[in-house]
C-alpha cells in the first residue's frame, strides 16, 4: 500500500476507516478458519493447531454425501444456465431494442429480487403441479438465478464482438451453424468458462433456494452447515465451512485468471483471448 | 461490349434503409476477368452495393446476376464470390494457415488438397513461411495479404474488395496495389474493388464506376471518366477541376458546342457530352494540369488574374489564381528548375486550349433537373 503523506490527515483517517471496515468484514471469515483448526472444542480460546476436525468432517458419511449433492446441483445448474444463456445472448444480438430491454429487465429482476421470493414462488408452483421436491427441484431453483448471471456475462462478451467475423465466415462459405461453431463459440469460450465457474460458485453455497426446494430427502452442504450451526457451533462446522470457502474461492480465483486472459490461451483450446480485439 | 461475357450484372438494384436510399436503381454490368472499381465519397452506397453482391446485405428491389444466374436470394455462403474486407477480418483464434484453409474446410476439400492449395496461395502472396503465425503477429500489410489469400484460395468467380488498403500507409498501399494487379492478371479473376481513392482506382482498374448518393453517375475507362465526365459530381470527384458555367449557344454538325460563359460572356467552341440542347446550362471543365501560365495563343480560353496561392509539391506547383471575371482558378505547372516559382500577387494570364476543354450539363435552379434515370445509365 502506498504511504500516505502525513500532511494529509484526511487521507490517514480515510485509510484507517477503510482498514477498520475491512477487518470487521473479514474477521468472521478469519474466525471460521482459525476455529476449524482449534483444539479447543468449545472454541472459547485457542488451544493449539489440529487436523482433527477436518478429518472428522471428511470421514463423516453425511458430509460426503451432502458434498456430492452440492456438487451435482452446482454442475447441473451451471450447465443448464449456460444452455439457456447462450441462445438468449445470441437472440439479444439480433433482437429489437425493445426485445433486448425485455431480456435485460427479466434478467436483472432475477438478480435483484429477493431470492427467498423466487424460492417461495417455485415451492408453490411445484406443489401445485404435484412435483415431488428433491435434487431436481433444487437444480431448477438454482438455474433461476444462475442463468441470470450467465446471461449478463455472455451478453457483456458478445457486446464486444462485431458481426464482422461472422460475416467473413459466411462469405467464406460457412453455413449459419458452422459460423457459430467455428467463430462465435470460440469467441465466447472465455465468457462461458467465467459464467460457468461463477454459476457453480453461487450454486455451491446457496442456502435459501436449496432449503425451500430440497424436500426432506435431499440435503446440500450449506444446508447441513446451517442446520448444525442452529444447535451449536462446533469445530467440525467450521471445518466444513472452510472446505466450502476453498471451493468457492477456487472458482472465483480461476474466474479472475480467465477474465484476465491468463489461462485461456492454454485452457480453451484455440479460443480467443479474452479482451482481444476482433 | 456485348460480346464480352458478363460476370456480374446489377439490374435496377435498390437498397433502402428506413427512409434513406443507400443504393438507388443501379444498373451495371461487370465483365469477366475485368478489374472494376466502384468509387465515390463515403456514404455513396458503394460498400452497400458490394455487400449486396456478396450476399451480406439484401436488395430492397432489383436483381443481382452472376453470369446468367440470379443470385439475389442466395445466402452469402452459397455464392461463388468472396470478399476481402477493409479490417482484414482474420480469425484471431486461428493461425495463418487455418485462416486461409477456412473456406476450403467448409467446402470439404480433402485434407491433402487443402494443405497444398493453402501453401500455394501463401507462396503467391509472399507469406509462404508464415503459416504457423497468429494474425496478431503480422503487420497490417501481411494481414491483408492473408485475407487476400483466404478469399482467392477458393477460386471465386468474382473477388470483392472493400477498401482493402484503407488501413495501410501510403508506401505499403502502393506495394499492395502492385500485388493486387498482378494477382488479378495471373489468376484472371474478376475483381470488384471499392475505394474512395480515385487515384488508386484509376491506376489499377480497367473500368471504374462513380457513385454519388446511391446513384451510379458514370461508368467508363479511367481516361474517359477523367477527361469526359458526364456530370458535375464526376468532374469534381475524380480530380481537381475548374468548372466554368455557361450556356450552349450553338451546335455544329460534328457535335461541337459553342458555349458562352455566364461570368464574362466569352464565347468558345469545345466538345462535350453528346446530346445537349441549345440553351442548356452547362459547365466547361478545365483541368488544372491542362492550363498554361502566360502562354496563350489563338484558339484558347484565357483569363487574367493574380496569383493568390502557391503550393509546391515537388514534381508540380499548384497555383490558385484570382481571375478577373472567372473567380478562382487553379492551374498545375511542372516544377522544373528553369521555370522557378511565381510569386504571390503576380499578375498572370491563364489559358486552356479549347481542345482540352470538355462541356457537360449542370443543373440550374431555374431549369429542370436532368432526368435521373438517364444519369444512372451511363455509357
């Protein structure tokens, strides 16, 4: 961090304030991490480092099965989100300004509206339609918000792409779907990676929608944590929480790398570098 | 003319955007193996015309014939024409080889033939060793050569070029012009070249078409278009021009006009656009490079005045002369060591041989405008 000139007291105050705010924001996370490795079961004070709780969490059948459920939900809902977002983004390019506005409005609505409302709405809908709650309904619930994020990301990418390259491809004899496959898709690839990873991360740590739509037989990892923490916060919960954090941060970190174009060259074979001029 | 095989024929081609008519009833025939250029200022409809031929845009009415076949409704990917775009349009995710192979793969040529065709074409444009490079590793000129190879490798019946050299600097442009011309001769493919640079068009083309406001104003060999413009726009667009307004006062048996200038009532005779009527408002085109300074003789159009501006451009000197009666005139002189520069304010006599003048019709508010259909239907 750059040193603030002592004359600029205002600057110092501002720095301290921001620093304080960030400490307050991140302290809980730090506590979770510390307590995941704390020998003291009651978590009242630091009693030394241990892998005990992490091992306990990994050995627990419930934790493992919930982890798998979460992973399935996250993967399925991200893939479905992309499957909706790609055609939506392509459609928006050719759509009238009005059509685009409509898509934007409905997309942002899914992001802005309280998640609990859409979860509730889906719960009512599923019970009306006599659809049994379970992993499928959770996946559908996650697609509601995941697809919105994916559309925003894909649209942002498409906004930087003129139709010029696609015209070139058509001029060289490529049929419309070949144009998509050989030009549009490679151009979109980095955005698809980013959107997919973000969707995965959002899905993986979701509690509200999952709780509403899982029914009695299905449980995701965040639901487990939430359930356990209602009785008492033991070190194992912290350990599971750390695991969740690692997965989510891993996704976000990778997303950032892709967004900066560091990994795309190798990862997305033959893909366009993100941010590359067309 | 009719004995030559037609490569492309545009019939009453019109393209209307909302209220703006980008291409207005264009009729044009381009012959096989010809280097044809469409020139005009930006927004004149030349690029739209090219895009309609390529199938990237569609005409509101009228038709596009390729040979004898109407291709107006065929999608771009089915047309045996290819385009070289101004911004190159190379696929950044493919290397040079794969860029050139793009269309061949779409055509499902066998792998071995593809490699061979691509290599041959890359050699032809002088990029034989660059197949593995990425487009961004190439200079602008090299990128444009890749784009050229990518289009030519498909052996199109017609190659469309949309200001392909617009993004290059002057020296590179000259080189590329040479390459384009020699490739065109070698491959005997019809080139339709769009540019706003009339000099570029003139130096490369067999014929040029001048467009203005969506209309094709004149089609002809560069020499004809330059020396014998049919309209004021053409006269003015294809080079520097002094246009002296006047009226037709007499027509002789060989079609030579006697014209009286509006400004100073001077009378002279000169040839011009055939079919002008007595009393028609006209202009006499006097090209600056045909003008002479202080060298008048009999049978010439003369004007006295003083030098108002001198600009020295190496091989030639351009003078602007404020004349008595004819307004500002410009004249270009050869800049040889013996003649030196004339100083500002010096009084001079300008003259043009009447055989160097050309009479063409102009619109005047008081008279009826020339029928538009005739204007688009050039020689």
